């Protein structure tokens, strides 16, 4: 599986679970960091991804509990990475 944005979006289209999608985002950043950046930069990227993912989890949970589509309410980056399945 590709761990770039395309691979993440493709994998995310297989489920409707914000928790799994957030975990996938973190895993993809961690994997990318292992293959191309220094340990210091990799740690910074991982921390940023975890912060983004936690924000997305919170917004996604709020949307789900209100009966709305979490993908549309979790910020532009989230929507770009995880587009609605056509």
C-alpha cells in the first residue's frame, strides 16, 4: 500500500470510522519520516500529525454525534486526504 496522500484517501474510503482514519494519518506520517527525514524532523512531523489527528477525532466525534458527515466538518486537510466516496 502507498502511504502517500493518495494511498491514505484510498484506504479511508473503505471505512467510515474517524478513529481508524486518524490512526492511519499518524501511521503514514511515521512511515514517511522513517524513509526520508532526520530523526529530529521525523519527531516534529509525528508530533504535528498526532495533534492534527486528535483535532480531527474531536471534530469528527462531534459531527458524528450530531448525525453529520465527519469528513465535511473536520477541516480542509482532512477533507482533502479523506474525500467522500463517489
